[in-house]
């Protein structure tokens, strides 16, 4: 392998083609189904899939087939097959994964920026979805192109790009079943939807948290005739009619320790493996204060934990967040005691936790024995299991180290991530003997799901070259 030529090819493809395509993709408001119930009629997901399909189909990759696969009532997937080339093995498969659906807009973008407005500032491309994870289809094919340009071997590759990941990938299992024979049994799964501790080396994700949540609603008085929220004079009623917000506080106290954030429910916790604790210590030594300083704390605020404990908190411990509030007026609201308040809850749960059992425990804790006999209902959303990677095979560990040294100039690094990629749990269960390379470009301040989300372009270029190097190493085994 001519590594200098490989690097130059990847950089050129990013500059001349991938970045312009991502700018066009960012303009498409391709919200995930949970955030756009009329996604089929609105057509934005279809537009994003077609945008990627067209670019992929035009790539100079020998034997490439590109197809949009559709099952009735489900979001489409982009499915690509690339036969083995230049002496690679046709009986060995690599599965490369990404997604094209996006999180909602969110407020707070800097002036001149926005979720559907691509803005290039130096090394950063701002806009929703570029780093999470629209670049994956483009980078995957470019890595294979780069090998074929030098007539280097690669094994059979399959690229699967879904459009439901940000909604928990609930459409994906039927596609895995439908495409099972065509996918085969991958020896290596590469996922480009994860994070990186910094932009200075190749990071591999060792674990992912799961996700449970839903909507918690408390009612204390009869609704209006049309089923809406009723209200009474707060001066007349407070102290007689219990406050729905106080009831909600009491219910949340059943779930978490208000002083520490520790989750009280045993089905939501797990023992942290010694190897993962050691990796957290090593990652903390690399990152230092960047573990917590990457977040935009206000002056005087401090993190829940620092160092390795902060890493373990966000990877192997459950934590709860209120991500939405319902039936509450704005700050212009009058002195009214309302009949109903609702909270949308999101709890990240550790790997090895049964998300369905955790969801059931959460529902039981919230609904049982309601204070003041209030009507309490928790409508759980689909639970997603976390994932704990199998041990790295010696060849893959050596390959990642060499790739990181070659294209980043630094050692490979390993760390769990706090987010959820349901696809990984599904594939881990379906292909227990596969090796996994989970990586991505969501590094410091990239702010996935939030305002000013960006893709770090030099990191994307180097990561593409690293993936080509890993594919080459596998083919030479």
C-alpha cells in the first residue's frame, strides 16, 4: 500500500465531492420518523436516501450494485454490494453501516447557522446530520475506491444505510431478516456512527448505552369538556388540590437520587467490568479535563464527576434526563393551578442491562401507589438495549494501531460511548462471532443532536483512510 497516495486520494475525494454532497444533504430536513409522523408524505427521508443513492451509484467501484430496498409501511434502506477484488475473498464479508435520518432542529444555533443551513468554517462543516451520520455512505465507498485505485485487495463488502436510527431503529429488524441471505455472515462490522475522544487519533467504541423512556403524565382534576387541561385559581386551590409538579418531583425521587443522580432501580444498573474500567482510566489519561470541559458549562458550574469516573458515568452507569414538558404555559402564564402536567423522560442504561426489564421497572416505580390518589400514567417508548463489544482479535487490534499511527500520527484509543446505536445490539446478537470496529467523528464540541452540530472534516478524511487500511489488512489475512 502506498499510504501517501491513499491519504491524498481520500483527501481529494472529500474536498472535491464528499463535502459538497454533504452540504446538499444537510439542506434536507430528513427528520427521523419519531419526529415526523408524516415522513412518507413529506418526502424528506426519501429525498435524503435518493441523494445518497445517486452519488453512490456514480462511484467508480468495480462490481458495485446500489439499491433502495423498501418494505411496506417502513422507512427505506440503502443497500450496496461490492464484490471482492484484486485477490480479496468472496467468501468473507465486511458490513459497513450508517444512517441518513436526523434529529429535530433544536433552538440555539449561532447567528447565520441552522440545522438545514450548511456552513463551512475552517475545518468544520456545520449543519444537522453531516457528522451524525450522513457522511458514512460517502466515506465507506471512498475507502473501497481508494483501495481499488491501487489495485489492492479487499473482501466482499456490504453497505447498509438506514433511515430510522434516530428513532431507535425500529424498522431495522425486518430489513435484517429480509436481507439476511444477501448480507451473509459478516466477519467484520464497521460502524461510522459513533464518537471520538479527540480529533488527534483513531478512537474505537468499546460499548454503548441502551435507552429507555417515555411520557409520564399526572392528572389531579377532571379535564375540560374537550379533554384539555383544566385549571383553578391557585390562591383558592393551593394547599387543597395537590400540585402536579410536586407529585412529579416525588415520583422522580423514586427513580433517582436528587443529590447525585444515581438511579435507584436495580434492573437499570450493572456491574462495571474491570477491563472497561481500565480503558476508562487510560482514556482519561489521554483526554484530561477535556472529558468534561468539551461541554459549554457556565462560569462556576461544575461536572457531576471528572476523570475516569466521568467516563464511567457516561458509559456504564444509568442517568435520567427530562427532555420534554407538556401542558405547561410559557412564562406569561397566570396564577392557575393546572389539572395536568407531563414529562418526557429519557434514561440511558448501561450495556448488559435488559432494556425491556429496565423499562418495566421504571413504569412500575412511577405508577404504583400514586401520591394523593392522582392519576399517574407512564407511556413507555420502545426500549433499546446497549452493547458491549467482544474482545478485539489480535489482527484487528494491530490493524487499528497501525492505521492510527499512519494517518493520525498517534496511538489508537478505546472508550465506551454514552449514546445508543440499536443496530449494534441487533448485529451483536445476530452475528456473535463477528469482529466490530465502531468509530466516528463526533468529537469535542461537535454537539450531535444539539445546536451548532458540526463535522470535523480533517478527522473524516483520516478516518476514511484508516477504514481503507483496515479493509486491506483483513483481505491480506
